[in-house]
């Protein structure tokens, strides 16, 4: 009766793999073109500074109004405000150009 045995998988040998997996040569021209493409894309999607300031001012005014409503709940019959937060792309700093929306 033969006893079954388990085969052992050989480990990956880094010294023998150098001949089979040579290092990739990256040219500087490719790096420069990728950097230039990324810079062009960033200038297209980055929001303008006046959009950010206008949106920030509007949010601060709205937060002031909501804070006043929260601090005096006896004047509101329709609803009660427990808490409110600014969330989303404006808070995280990931706003995209022409996307002037704030999540609260």
C-alpha cells in the first residue's frame, strides 16, 4: 500500500527570476508627457477660487441661520433641528469645476 504524499510548491526565487523578469526601462519623455497630461486635466477640473469663496460664504450664512433656528426651537412649530453638518466635496476639498453644490 502506497502512502500518498503532498507535493511542496517551490518558492519564488528572486535570483533566478532576474533573467526571466527584466526591469522595465521607463523613459523620461513618457514621464514628462504623463505629468503634462495630469497638469492639463487638473486645470480643467479644478474649481475657480471665486466659486469656492462664494460657496463658502453662502454656506456660512446658511449655517448661521440654522444655528439660530436650532438655538431657539420654541419659535419653530414645523420641525426641530437636532444637528447639522457640512459634508461632501466642499468639506473634503474635492470640489469639481462648475459643480456648485454643498451637502448638509
